[in-house]
């Protein structure tokens, strides 16, 4: 049951901008905000590790603060920015610890990393940190000053293309470095 809930959560997370865009015109922002908070609570209950739970709690608090200060619509539209900034915090703070988040991920498939590989994972962690900073900034800009259509285009399509491009680019660079 938990496995199916996690799959549904991933699908809903990916579809979030489309759900918000469509739902604002059909049902209004207050219902969507209640659904978002319900969804985030379910994510918290079935969520993954401690880090993921911290991002969820931080996002709930930030959405709540924005909603109380500026309205439910802006709170809903800021969700992608908060997720990016939460990931930024996780990635940046992992650079302070001896093992970066990318190194932890890499050690799942390759437990014995060379010093060169460890240095590479730290660089990749910096690249993803910069990405989350820029992507979160653009998500915030679209929430504040763009039309709902531009917000949807960026957060529901362009951001995913950028994530995929960075991920694919990193895979290509990693294979090139391994051949060295």
C-alpha cells in the first residue's frame, strides 16, 4: 500500500503545476490549498528519510507563511520555489559534511569510490546546488510577476527539461571522466 502511495505522490508532484493551473480556474485557490496541505501531510507520513521530511515540513511552513501574508494563490504558486530552495539547503549543507549528498547516492551503486570520484561528486553537488538556486529563483519570479500561463510553462515544462538536461549532461560527463 505504501509503495502505491509513493508512486501516486511522485505522479502528483510532477503534475503539480498542471493541477494548480487547472484547479484555480475550476475550484478556486482555497480548496487547492487544503488539498496541497493534505498531500504534504500524506508525503510526511509515508515520506522517506529525515532529509525529505525536513524539506516537507519547511515547505509546509513556507507555504503557510506566504498564504497568510499574501494569499492562497501565491502560496500555491510558490510551492515549486520552496521545493527547490529546500533541495538547495540539503545539497549545500551536505558540502559541509565529509560526505556530500551526491557521494552518498554514488556509494549506493559503488561503495568504494576513488579520491578522484569523491572530488567529482563534490563538484556535481556544487553544480546541482547552483541549479536549485537558479531554478528556485526563476520559480519564485514566475510566481511573483509572471502570468499563470508563464508560471505553468516554466514550472510544468521548462524546469523539468532543465532537470533532465542537467542529469543527462552529468551522466555523459561522468562516462567521459571514467574513460580518462
